[in-house]
């Protein structure tokens, strides 16, 4: 999708996911500068915010940003998990 298409047909996403005991609220909507504002907030069962992530993304960069985040977060998971038992 190009910038003109984004302005003419704005994308709005509002999604809620429950994974285990964690509630994930994902919102994405067009910004004035032709980017997509993305916000992800996770909360525990008591409603306390665990994590927040927000960004302004160019529609043309979504594929590359997804690849970079996937790789980076997979590395962080590997670094922060306890070693497997022997």
C-alpha cells in the first residue's frame, strides 16, 4: 500500500488477545504524516500494565520492521531464558 492509498483508505485495527493470563491490546491507526501509529499494551489479570510498545511505522517498511523485530525478540528470548537442564 502506498502513502496515497493509506490516506484515502485509512487502516484502523483494534485487537485484543488473551494469552495465558496476559491481556494484549493492539491498536494501529493512520497518523497525519502517512505513517501507521502502532501501540501494544499487555496487562496482567489485575489490569496492571506489564509492557508497552508504541511506534510510528511507514507502510512500506512493515515487512522489514517485522523481520527485524522477530529476529531481535527471538534473540532476547534466548538470552533471558534459563539454560536447559542437562
